[in-house]
């Protein structure tokens, strides 16, 4: 298993409960793929460096996980079709 940092930005025009539910659903996707979540950090609303889909702010989340490349690929696939997210980034952490 490899260590990854996954950051994603949720749309700010959703209700607080919907935003949290979106993050929980993404966490479940990783857990279903047998990924081990080491850190789950809700960074809250932040201003974006530039406008994305006409939004100037977004809710940031950071997951640090140990997972297989297949689990990360499945997460990436799910995130790409999720319209609640503005952006995501997956980085492999070197030991």
C-alpha cells in the first residue's frame, strides 16, 4: 500500500449537511476499496485563487490515506462524475 494525500474542494452553494455528506460519501468510497484513512481534515471555507465554475470560494477537505493504486483510481473515477466538487488533487507521498 502507498501513502497518498487527497485534497478536494466542494461547491459553496450547498447546505452544510450536504457538504459533510459529500465528504463522508467520498470517505466511504476509499473505505470500500480497503484504503486506510490516516487523517481526515475539514479545512472549511476558503477563498479560491481564481474563479472556478463562477465560484470564488469553496469548502476544502484533506484526506491522508494508505491505499492501493486501484483504490485511488476508483476514487478518481467517482470524483470526476460527482458534480458537487469543483476540483480535486491526488498526490503520492514519498517516504
